[in-house]
């Protein structure tokens, strides 16, 4: 079945674009905005309204397939593509993409996804956000053309079994890291709270004391208000390289501090995402490996999650093969076309490294639901609840899509359970 029309509409994403370098550098807050000079090229303000572009593809049967172009909150940081705005890219999409899409057959999703990744502008791959949204629309088109769910298309094209077991979901708190935790406990989320520890002075503490206190509070709060001893979530905290900042990227001091956090987290397992930001990929891999080596030497089971400088499918292969981390965040918008996300999860699983199918609060309902289909096909160890920072809204989108799919798949494939 072929595409007969293509439209591109501007829209809002569920959060904001934030200048990470300025925030880590100590930018102050005025209400919900930040004050001070920007530090990342492309930003006019430290915090800017999040944007998205919807890709709408009409098929020969009259149906419209959809996907949303979206970029991460911290665009332009850690080797990522620059700020994504509708004003900048929609004219190019109308002029260049539309003629490439009209008349294209949608039956082979993987072939179309690879085609998307090969499109160039001025000798370079097009922005990751465009590849991300366009590939979502092409997956939706393949599903609508064949009367299947998107998860079924992925399973069929990659030879994966239909699996009805629930995915383990991970909630993110944003800056509301206390009230949101109560919500996550009440709704029995598998992993929590993300925490957004992106500033030394206000969130980590100059010697790491604020985070120590927070981990102690987390542990006690779970035990106090959980309904039943069978609820034992994993603690997963993203620190945006700030631990490396206070310990001068000294692997031994960082590892000993993480071991202290682990003691405070007991009896719950602890994952630390992005403990350091070494400024480039080779040094990041080397430093994470050194931290992990010390952790194992002192008998700590803290799990290290790679994020910064691990942006592409090729990056993920390097991080996994270097044995520098226990889990990799597959930050879906950064990988561009979603076949890269699919193959990244499968590669992690093949090498015994945990896959965290993440993304960003700055996505949309459409991209979040598409990622859920990908996750149900590929079975990562952890799936981010997104978009937005409100938690409940993201949980509604992701968890309900998962459960609807389970009900439909059970009926279509006559699977018991």
C-alpha cells in the first residue's frame, strides 16, 4: 500500500528544552523559568517551550498514519543534535520530504526505516527528531495497511515472539521528587524516582550530603506507605554527572560514595544513571569502567547506567562491548529512526547488558505509545514512563497502552494468560 499524501503540523511536546550546561553551571530559578546567560548554542533562553512536529501520512485506503518528531529536553548536550524547532524544519520537510514520501510503499517497515536514516541535508543525516517522527509514522502506516498493531509489525519483521508479560515501568519525578514518589508508591511502579539530580548546590550537595539524605528518605518512605511487603521497587536515580563534579572524576572516591548510597538504599537495589560526564565518549567509557571496577572490588552491587555520550546505535555498541556499565539508556529520540532503538535493545540483550528503553519527558503521547509497542516486541529490562514530568499522565499513556495491547494480542493470537 502506498502513501498518497504527507502533511506536517507543528505542536507542543510535553515538557521544555533546557540548557543543561547553564543549569549545571548554577543558573538560578525564577518561578518555573531559569535566569542567567545561556551556555549551549541555539538556546535563546535557558528554558524554552518544548516543540514537536507531527508527521501525517495518508494511505491508499484513506487512513492517516502518524508519528511525532521530538527532541530531548537537554538538546545540544553530550554530543546530541541541536535544538529542534518547527519553524526551522517544517519548510524543509514540505520541500524535500514530501516528494520522497508520496508514492512510497509502506509494507516493509524496516526498509523504510533504513531509508529514513539515509536521508541527508547538506551532506549530513537529517536531525534525529525528524528521523524519529518519520519512522514512527512509517511504522504506523505498515500497521494500518495490514490491520495489525505496531508491536505485531515489529515482531514479524524481526522474528520476535508475541509476549504478553508486563513490562517493568520506570517513573520520573522531575523536581517534585517527594510528592511524586508517594504517587509512584501508591501506583506500585517498578522503578523510581529518577530524581533529576542535575545541580550540585541544591540537589546533590557540595559533598553529596543532600543526595544521601534523599536516598534515606526514599527507602523509609517506601517502607512506610507501601501496601504490602511484596512491593519492592528498584531505586534508579539520574545524577547528570554531578557526582563526578564534586569528586573531580576520581573513580575510587566516586565508587566509595556510591557504595554509601547503596547502604542507605537497602533493602532496595540501586541504579545510578550518569554518575560522571567526562566530556567525550572515549573518556566517558574509560571512567565508567574504572568506577565499576572499584565498585566490584569493594563488594558493592550498585548498577551503573550509561547515558551521556551514548546517543546512537553505534555508541551503544561501544559502551556495551567495553563492559563499562550494567545498563544502557536507549534515549529514543537521540537514536533517530526507531529501528535503531529496536536493534539497540536486541543488541544489549544479546550481550547480557540490561536495556533501558528511555527517551525524554519532552516527547508526546504519540511517540510514547509507539515506544511502548517497540518495548513490547523487544522486551527491555526497563521502560520509561513518558512524556511530561507529571508522572500520572505519562503512566496513563504508557501503562494503559501496554494493557490494551495485551488484551488485543491475547484475543488475536489465542494466547492463554
